[in-house]
C-alpha cells in the first residue's frame, strides 16, 4: 500500500477522502471523510511525533534517539504543535530553553560553574 496523499499533486490544494473500502469483505462507504489533524503534518513531522511518543514525551530521550540538542528537539516539537493548529506555550517555554542552553554551555566548558549559576539566578 502507498501512504495516503493529503495534497493534490497538481494544484496543491487539500484532497478530500470520499470512499472507504473494507479489505476483508469489500464493503464500500462513500461520503466526505476527515483524516484528522495528524495528517496535516509533513512526513518528517510525523516521524518526529512517532519518536516523541515512543520516548514517552521525554525530550532527553528524544535527544539521544535523534542525536540532537535540546533546543533543536524543542523547536521541532514547537513546529509540530503549530502545524496541528495549537498555540505554543510562551514565557515558560522560553525560560526552559534558556536554562537548558546554559547547562549545555557549562557541559561544553564554554562557561564556568559560577557563570552558569549567576546566569540561572537571573532567569
């Protein structure tokens, strides 16, 4: 089977599902069917969602699985949330990213523990 297309290959408008068929008995249903929000995602975003779910929503596990930094994983998650039509968190999310970035800089020895402590206190 081929993956379902959600966009017209000619004009790029949304495709409409109008027929469903049972593989077992051949029963066919006709009408106008919705695919749901997940089908609005790109193949890359769907792949990310699968990994995110398999990792039980734990960003550190997604980082390990994909070999990406925390800010990159967080950015991809934000893109998926927006693609699904939801609003993204705000100040709390930005603060979390900033703290993670400071800790990553400390781990790479780009800043001292004192500098990291001071930066985290300013948060």
